[in-house]
C-alpha cells in the first residue's frame, strides 16, 4: 500500500490540502474556501465549525476521489499553531 504525506494549511480565506508521495512529489492539491466574517471595519472572524468542516471535507475529497488509503505523516498549520504527526 502506497504511503503519503498530507499537508494542511488553514489560512484566512481558505484551507489548502496538499498530498505528497514519500519522494516529495505533489500528487493532489485541494483548496476549500472558507467564509470570513467582518463585524467591524478591519476585523476578520471565522466560524470554528466552518474551519473544521473545510478540513474534514478536504480530507474526504482526497480519500474518496484519489484512492488514498494510508497517510504516513501529516502537518496542520493555522497561525499561531503548528501540529505535526
């Protein structure tokens, strides 16, 4: 079974998921837009549920559409946090 690395970058306007093989070749890139909320001028807020769903739905897209079955490593970036396996 082929193994992959999954990188997740949760940014201000979208969540980007990139799947690499173990030789660092990019296999799949998915971008899931997320809604920003601007309650005041120069303010930006996000719904935690929508951030979570953008990540979950991106992972589902990868598993359902690209026949990936095993993720060996993953990294999740969302300022100011970085999570790796």
